[in-house]
C-alpha cells in the first residue's frame, strides 16, 4: 500500500511561474519585488505595523532577541515544550532561558506561572502558540506591561490563527512566523518578523541588512550606506520570496483545507475518545489547522501505536524532547517550578499525518489503523 508520509511539501498555484518571473526580472538577491510584495501582504492581511521577510523563523527569533537588547545574564521566560530555536535565539545573546510549565489543555505556556518566574533580570516573555492555538495573550500582555517586559510571540505554527479578532504574531512587540516545509504556508525554508511597535522598525531593518543602513539608502533617506550596528544576513533570496508569494495568494484555501482535515480526524476519532483511549485536541473556528494530535494514556501505548502504524506505512511523529531536559537546556537555562505537565504530556503526544494533498481515503486509512490498534 502507498505510504502515508507525515508531511508532504506541495505546490498550489503559481510557485514555479513566479520563480521564473523573478529570474526574468534579473533580481535574485533579497528585497526585490517579491520580497516587498510578501511584506505588504503580511502588513495588510495580518494587520501588523511592519513585516520583514527572513530566511527562517529562527532568523526572525534571532532578530527579535537582538532588538530586545539583551545583556549577558538577562532572563527570558518561555515554555520548555517548544522547538529549540525559541530558546537558542536568546542564548546566542547570552541570555538565560527560564522554563515554565504548560497548560494541560492547550499545551501552551501556563500564564498563571509567569509572574512567579519574573526576577529583576527578566527582560522578555516568549509565548509559543502550539499547534496554532493562541496563548492567553491578554493576560500575558498585561503581565508584560506591569513589569515592563517585551513580548516575542513564537507564531511559527500560528499564521492566520486569530485571538480576540487579532492575528497571532501581531499582538506582542514582535511576532515570528515560519514557512518551513512542515508549516501551513511554505517556501522550503522561510520566515518573517512582524514588528508591532514602531520604535523597533528602523533598527530591525539595519540588523537584517548585516548591520548597515542599506534600506534607508535605497529609500533615499541617507546618501551612502555604512556599518552602523550589529547585524547579520537575515533576508531570503527573491527565488524563495516568489515561491512564498504564490502560496500567500492561496493562503485561505490552504488553511481551509488543513482545517477540514482536522475536522475529519476529530469526527472519525471521537468514539475512541469517548471509549477513553485518548484525548483529542480542541480547536475552534479561529485556529489554522496546523496540527492534529492524539494524547495517549502512556509512553508505552504511544510507542506501540507508532510501531503499529509504521508497519502499515503510516508515519506519525512525536515531539518535543522538553528543552529543560535536553543537554543544552540544562547547560544554558533553568526551570522555574515543576515541569509535570511538560514531562508527562510530551511523552504521550502523537502527531498524525497532515498535509495539503491529503485526501479522504488517506484520512480514513489513518483512522482505521488507529481504530484497529485499540479495538483488537
Ligand atoms: C518550526 C518552528 C520554529 C522554527 O522555524 P524555522 O522556520 O524552521 O526556523 C520555531 N518555533 C516553533 C514553535 C516551530 O514550530
């Protein structure tokens, strides 16, 4: 039988013809017409002050960490249940990640545990919208305001999810998006930094352009460009931006398709939840269909189910090894409070295959295999 991969990169429309057009325009390096079109798209569609395309979400997080102006020993509060880049971006600045536990319902940072983690060295909070489900941003922004902290949303999984009528990534001082091939809207590798506080706009452009004021020079604001700050090369090539723009043109369809796959999984697996075999995620109409997962009763059941599905050519995945228990997490970070939810939930979570070209037969096959694992 045809294998069902966990993820499958896809082309939906004009990706290849827009790349050909970028080549024909003779501008392949960064910040050409397609990069600018993408930036405008984010500013208009998501409603952020300024969007800057980057070569990855990791790059956007690194830019945000530089913009936070962290000094060695400063602290940043974040969940341990996340991808390494959420922490690494700040560790690269010499800051200490302070890990707090997650909520058992959304698997997002537990907003009730943030204030006790704040010390005189705390500078920022980094909420991660896991599976595209919003963190409690109202509460988090209120805590940040009270303690004069910056908020960097890791919205890598959350593009086009909403929270109280706002797009995720546009609520904190900074929002970081990913277009890695495993995300909803893709360009292979890719990302964007959303800047929601105008104070940071000018410096963000400089950091992204290797620490030069090149962007101001091209706008005619200065008469020569030079080295003015620290920075790196964070721009994507026009080829990548052209590919991404073709996906942005069809973003609503892509999100709708992923949401329909989540809805189909939820309907078909509901009886297994009722029978007590698993807990299913709850998504509302504001979420972007990024992920569908099962929470099983134990690590042993998860291990057995993975083997059972793989034997039938179905490829689920699990993640993350919590950062506080990873070698670099222990070396560079510290925990605040217990990590009970993080430790137990991360062992029990299983992500099901979910990709744009997945059809009803594929979904039915995955669900039938899960049913037969539990029912026989
Ligand atoms: C995918 C992901 C990233 C990294 O994104 P890249 O574009 O691959 O750098 C960061 N944080 C989270 C939560 C992610 O899921």
